[in-house]
């Protein structure tokens, strides 16, 4: 399963409630549907500059420059952000083989689940305890009634006894918290009702993978000035009523961090400050209990390789590798190419859904060792037995 397939599944599971279920760019028009009288001329229309759609744009670099093939990461890798993409024993075995081939030592599976759902996912992956680690979700049942907290804490403790070693991925894109199928509309991470859960995670030594907001383009107007329009339209948030914006969600996250200093948090996807890494750096400097994972934001940072590589150098001890994009070998390898090589102006539209070209960061060996593995080892070592 790749990232696109997972996102489709996640949408059905309720992670993306309130968002459009399909992209206007990807929707087939009447004249291009199979069986349409005009379908025979589709090829000609796609090839015409007057009729090429953004969703069909597939530029190819003309530059005669080095192309680096990196089949295996330079150093061993811990992937801090993945999901239960593999559904069967055979698919899990295939994933392990892929990890061996590309150099991934361990993968953290963010199940977002509690109860029987968590137990079933844990059972499926239990055959490979050294290769996969399970993190559970939260149960928000009764969040809107007096007395919320003790039951959720009890289920967290049960999941810990059942094998969970962390919590995540917990979402809040501005309308309230989500954990898989369990939702708490209007309740944000800094809400006092969440204090007992965050504190219990700290007590149990369970790190929390927290996803706040979404890329900046999703909040901006869907017009000709939107730099990330190809991807932004499908996941747009600009048309959502009563939503906390990206900057506001970062403020909420930081208030949460300050209130729970004994709890370790991992901000998913650069805290969606991939467009403002300077602000992310400030948040990291103010909050020693915070790490940031780099998952699923390679295309968002690869257009600015010099600034991004400077950011990695300055904050190398707080960044952890993650994918969140499936289990295919090609997926891993494009992340290695961006992190390790100095390649310029290359495209990976199918994986990332943006139209712009990418560039490598050429990170040093010392930084790669930290981001690929060492920081994750330190983060995971802080947990209780």
C-alpha cells in the first residue's frame, strides 16, 4: 500500500472528515469517462497546450546533470512515522524484505487505535518484534460529558500492557482532536480535559506523535497564486468553518508542550512549518521535550535545499526520520536521494503530488547518523520498561 492508498483508507476511517473526499483536479469530466463519445479524442486533448490540466502535468527535466541512485541508506534507519499499511502476513513479510534491502532497521507503526482494533494490529505484527513497534491511540469516548479522563487513561494503560510503546498519530487540523475513528470535535491539545492523558504518557514513558494543522497551502485561497494548488485542492481547509489556522495550531501545540514538560512529543511533518523552518527552530529551542519528524514533507522542503540543509545542520539533534508514505522500496529511495545527494531539479510527482522540481540536501554523515537513527534511539530510550 502506498501513501495515496492509505490516505483513501484513512478518509474512510474518519481521519479526514469534513474534507473533500476527492480532488477536483482528479475527477474525470464527462467527456473523458470511458464510453463517452468524446473519449476517442482524449489523447489529442491531453497533448494540446490549450487543454493540458494541472493534474496531467508531468514535466521532465532537460538538464544534463548528475543523477544519483541510492538503493540503500548510508546508515541504519529507524522510521519513526509509519502506519499499518501491510494487512496480511505475506504483506508484512514483504515489508520486512523491503526494509532489509533499503537499510531500515525498525519501523514505528502509528496505529491510532485502541481496544480490539489495536490488539488485532499488534497481533499481526508481533511476529517481528525487533522490526516493528506499535503505538496506540486515544479513546475520546465521552469527551463532551463531565468526568472525561479516567476511562481514557485506563484504556491507555491497558494498551501499554498489551504492547503499545507510544501514542499516535493524534491529529488536530484545526477542528478538534482525532485518533483513528475516535473524535473529539472542538477539543484541542491544550484543553484541560487532555491533561491527565498527556501526564499519564509522561509517567509511562510513552512518546506522543502529534499532527497539528496541515501544509500552509491548504489554508490559502484556491486561486492562481496558490503555490501548492495541485495538492492543496484535494486537502483544502480554506472552506472549513470555525477552524483554527496553522499558526494558531502551532500556538496551541506550544502551550501543550509548556504545560507537560515531563512528556515527550514528536511533531509530525515538521509541525507543518516546512514553509517557515525558522519558526520551527524557535519552537524547538524553547521546548526541550519536543522532536520533529520529517515524514511526508520531503517535497515541501526539497525546493529550498540550501535553507533546508542549514536548518538540518542547526537542529540535527531534534529531527527524526519518518516516511508516512507506504512500504515501497522506491518510496524510501527518493527520501534518501533528497537527504543524501546534491542532485538538482528532479521530479517525483506521483509520490508527492506537487508540480515543482526537487533538489537534494547533501547532508553530512554526522547529520545523517543523527536523523536516520541516533535521535530516535535517544527518544525511545527515555521510556519505562
